């Protein structure tokens, strides 16, 4: 049974907000990855140590993205295989990205970028 407790407009707005925030989050991670891969570690360290950016982009934004995503999934009651794969990729990319940036590991950073871009592609193709 598919029970939608929100209006279609609210769900559409939530979807667009979720997607916009996710793209912003991925672009910011890609920017940090580019700094790491181009050996701009001093600039990367300044960005990572900036309290406002750390709280905003590394804590608040991902939390909002996850809450909006799960809210949509429960509202539509749609747990298709692609959505399960997307959730697994997201929850794999988060700790991998944290370790990659903390240890400034280029291989893990590339792997995280691939996971995050895969999530975006998966979202737009389904």
C-alpha cells in the first residue's frame, strides 16, 4: 500500500532540495579532492580546519541530505533495488571520505569520488 502523507508539491520541493544539496555536497568534496590530488595540501588544510565549512559542509549538509532522502523514501514507500544500492553507496562513501581526507590518502579520495559520482548518476537515471 502506497500512502503519501504529504502533498505532491511538498514532495517535489523536498526532492529538488535533496538533489540540490547533494550536488553541492559532492561538488565541495570534489573540490577538496582536487586540492589533495594536485598537492595543494596547505589550502586543503585551511579549508578542513575552517569551523564554519566543517560544520556546514561536513556535518549539517549531509545530515539534511540523509533526512530528506529517507523522508522521501518513506513518504513514497518505494524501496526499489536501485534505492537500496544508492543508500549502501552513500553510507560507504561517508566514512571512506572522512578517512581519505583525514589521512590525505589519494587512493581513498579517488574511491570516494567514484562512489559519490555513482550515487549522483544512479539518482538521475532512476
